[in-house]
C-alpha cells in the first residue's frame, strides 16, 4: 500500500470512530432527559355551558347581531364552518360553529375570550 491509500484508510477509520462516538453521546443525552409530563384536563362542563350560553345569547340572537359580532352574515359564516368541517381542521371539544364564532368574535373585536 502506498502512502495515499494508507492516509485514505486512516481517514475513513477516524471518521467511522468519531461517528460512532457521536451516536453514543447523543443516545446518552436522550436517556438523561426528564420524562415529559402530559397535560391532563379536568371536567370542563361548566365552562362549556357558560360559553354556549354566551354564544346563544350574544351572537346567534338575530341577523343584525350576527353581522355586528362576527363580521359575517349567516350564510357566509356557515359556508366558512363547512370549509373547516370538510377539511377536518377543527376537532377539539366543541363542534365547529362555536369554535369559529369564538375566533371571529375575538379577532373582530380584539378582545380576550375568557369567562371568569
């Protein structure tokens, strides 16, 4: 073997050794991390009841209130909700209409959506 082949062999061996060391170090770092706790939610029936009551009384009362609160008429609002439902974009605790109504109300009036 000449010098050039020998240098290439040493370089490849060094690269392999350093790669294996990096893999060992990364696996040990992952093992040392604390386990991530998952978020658990308590029953939220009262909060949901208050939210639905607010939506029924303040937003879905009549057409004028619809436009004032959501900045959309009823037909446009339900087409907008249908778009979310068809694409499966909103699926948390509520149906699509209350989620979209809360979002539009919050964005349209620059308010916080909080019940206390």
